[in-house]
């Protein structure tokens, strides 16, 4: 339908503008430099240990890509909506025939594109580093980076969700909290099982089911050793990531729709 096409066009325009704006933000260049330095550091450290040379280079390179991506996803994701509100540009946007849902979807798509480009650049630097140091480049490396990107899409959705109803500072704290808990969900489940307190049990179980299981996207350790995962695991983890991100982005759209400006 014509309405659907107009909405898609509006989402596309907002996404491209968000992408351009993110590239203008010096934070991204600093973070890319940071990733380059971390990957370089992994090479220096690897020279100290001849035995596990390959594993250290691969491990630290993947960790650098992950950490840099998470920092970009959190900080840029939080500022996406808040920046527009602070600058009061949100009023100009709302005055146009653009729905608030299109605005949120466009912002999310724009940041996802930014993350994709950044991860691709970091992956290229990483592959070059591995090649220069004669580290075998197997399928496992690409699988690990693919799941890191999937995790970043979920973290971006979390940051965007919180930024639609809270301040930048609170959004940062909540997103970081969700990220940390997301990597401890399996531990939470076992703590809940051992806890004698019924209340603690309920809280732990609640957190386990509410928070994303980000460890599902973490295959860095085995990838560093050259062990790849099955395509069924990749498909399931990706499906889980897309579903979780979709629920959060939908929530963000609903909350933003009801906000007064």
C-alpha cells in the first residue's frame, strides 16, 4: 500500500541520517582506534607466550571487537532519542508527517547499520592481524563475530528502549545492568536453585526469564581455539536475538508513542 511505502521511505531516510550523524560523532573513530590498539596489544602479548600464540591473538582480537561494539551500542543507542529531545529537534520531526514508530524504527536501523560498518572494519583489521601473524583463519572466527554483532543488536535495542522513557544517565545504568545480568543468567538460575529464601528464588528466576541470555552469543573462547559451532546453533541463537530485539524495539515504539512533547 502507499502508506506502507511512505513509512518505509521515512524509516530509510531517518536510518541514513542516523548513520551519517553517528559517523560524524568522533566517538566512533576513537573507538575504532581503540579496537586497533587492543588488537595490536594482543599481538604484543602473544609474543610473550610462544605456546598459545595463536589462541591469545584470536582471543584478544575477538574481545576487542566485542567490547568496542558494546560501548558504541550503549552510548550511541542511549543518545539516539535523548539527543533529539535535548536539541529540541524532535519537535521539528514530529511536526512532519512521520509517525513516532517510523522515527524509532529509523533510529534503530541507522544505529544497526553503523554497528555493522564498524564491526566489518574491525573484522578486516583483525583478519589482517591474524594473517600477518600466521594464525589460521577458520570459519569459527566469522561465526564468533557474527554472534557478537547479534549481541550488539540486542544491546542497542535495550539502550533504545530505556532511552525512550528515562534520562541518559539512568538509561546508561539500566543498560549496563541488563548487559551484566545478561552474561550471568545461567549463574542466576543455579543460585536460585540453591537459595533457601523463596523471595530470593523468585527474584533470581524473574531476572533469569526477563533478561536476555547474552552468553548464548558468546563463542569467543572456542572460536579462538578454532572450534566452530553447528549451523543449527547459529540459527537458533540468531532467531533468539532477533526476537528479543524485536520485542524491545516494539516496546520502545509503544512508550514513545505515548510520550508528551
